[in-house]
C-alpha cells in the first residue's frame, strides 16, 4: 500500500510521529522519523495523513502539532544559512560567538576576525563583512520564528481534523 519515499504517520494519538518510508522489508516499513531515528512498522500501524492517523481529541492533537512546529523551527534555525558562497552555521553556540564578534566590529571599525566555516576552512572578515554576516544570520533566525508563529496561529484557528491536516508543516521554512 505504501511506497519508499512516501510520507506516513504512526496511528495513535500523536500526529507528531511522522516520517518517510526508507525501505520495505518482509512486509514491514522502515520509517525515518522527522524528529530523528528510525524503526520498522507494520502496514496497519501507518496512515497516509494526520487525519487518518489520529484518534485523539482535536485539542490534544493541536498541542502535539505545536510541539512538532517548535521542533521543526529548532531544526531549521540550526541548519545554517548561505552567505555568498559560504555556509554559516546558525546553531545557538555559533549565534552567540557571532554576536560577540559583531559587537566587537561595531565598537571597532578596524576589527577583523578569522572565522572558521562549517567545512573547516578559515576566512578573514573585516568589520563590515562581519556585521553583514551577522545580519544575514539574524534574518534567517527571525524567518524561522516567523514561520513558527504563522503555523501556530494556523493550528489554533483550525476547527476540524481536515483543516489541521491541510496545514503544511514541512514547507515555508527558511533555507
């Protein structure tokens, strides 16, 4: 019934438990879960949509979806951002270090820093370029929070399972 690459949800009361079919083996489906990890499930434990999968009251489902949105925001937030041809890490630790470097650049226009990129290489940034990188990272982070807010508002406004199922939790996140 299901195919490799298809998005599925575990039947039960937690619509946040979704993922993609990675393999089919001996009649069981290997699911790579959105929140990490993987596991085999029989066909009768899977559904093709949140509406099919869920047996819980809508208020409980909304709470699970809001938790899922927060997890996806954290994943998008830390995924990095391309600045020119360079990928800047955007995890919380790097954000803090970048903020400190940007403050130093604001205080001293002659400031420069050797910044280590995600590929292990170093690049020297002058104050102006460092400030621009900080602004780009900040815009990425804000975009993640803006998408989270939009989705939470859509979840709160939904009155039916069909309306909840129509909310696209996967697209629209900053790349």
